[in-house]
């Protein structure tokens, strides 16, 4: 039994959704899983649930914020035998074409965090999603009327970043959005030969001058996240 996920291998499905927020994990289990999902982990308040979606096994496990925290939970899920991990979260929009509640499917994630370098012993690595999951997520999102963008994102080490002009530098290099966990997920996926994907809903639009960020309303965010979750659940069991 791992240290931070107090569960046995039989407690988790082969495919797991991984939000940061434990309340979102509970919402996913209650709203999207078939009735009867069970709590399988509550260690340190990071809730995990297992049930079914359209009759097929699926789990959700909260992982906290940032690459170091998320890496603990991703690693322990892998140790428990999980074969597919899909991050579902929110992100700040960088690209000018993004709008509130749009869906971003992250093909790759630039690591602005040393955790990935520690995992690769300092070797260069391009954290990349599993393409078959990317393809499926994009197709399903478009079928259901979502505005979906596909490309690279940044996994930042700092939420409150004191460095000037970083957002503009990332924007100039073609990154769509910034979040905090995908790069380490994709790196661990490559090392451990499992399938990985990150889907995020745009919750903020970061202004070009970086002095302001427009924040989505709670209702718009709920609609955007729920639309993304329907796709994520289908991709997880596919």
C-alpha cells in the first residue's frame, strides 16, 4: 500500500482522472460516474473514488497543486497498476484566440519546473501526450460543440511568478496556456510506459501586459469544466 494513496491495486480502475482539487474529484464521481461510486482514498484529504462510466471501470484521484505534489500521486497510481492517467483541470489562457471556457488539449507541456529534470537525471526531454488520446479527445470535443484548441502548454513551477515578461515569452513561443502539472505527468508516462493526456478548461485570460488577468464566472467555469469532463470520461474508458 502506498504512503499517500491508502489503497490496494484492486481499488483503482486501469484508467484514472486526476484533478488537483479534491472537491472536483468528488463532483466528478457524483455527477459523471454511474450511481454507486465508492470512496477509495481520503489520506491527507486528497479524495479518490472508483466506479463505472457507461458500465466500464473508472477512477478519479485528486493530486494537489504543482509538479512535486502531483508526481507523488501519479507515481503511486502507477505503482497500483494504473495504465492510463488523464489530467482534468483549469489553465490560464495565453494565446489571443482563446476565450473563457474553451477546452485545450495539451499535445505537449513545456516544463518550467525542475521536477522533470530530476526524473530524467538532467537529460533533455520533451513531455508529450499519448497521441491516440489526443486524437480521441479532439474529435469528441468537436462533436459536442466545444471550442477546442490543440498544442503546447506550459507547466509552471510558480503560481505567483515574480519574473517579468515570462507570460509574454511563453506566448511568443506559441504556448496556448499555462497550468502546473501536465509536464511531470507526461514525463512519468514516458518513463513508465503508460498512456497520459491533459485536458484543461480556460479559467483566466492573461493580459499581454501581465498586469491583469480576466477571471471566468463560477457559472461559466462549471459549464466549461462539465463539458470537458464528459469528454474526459469517454476518453478514459475508450
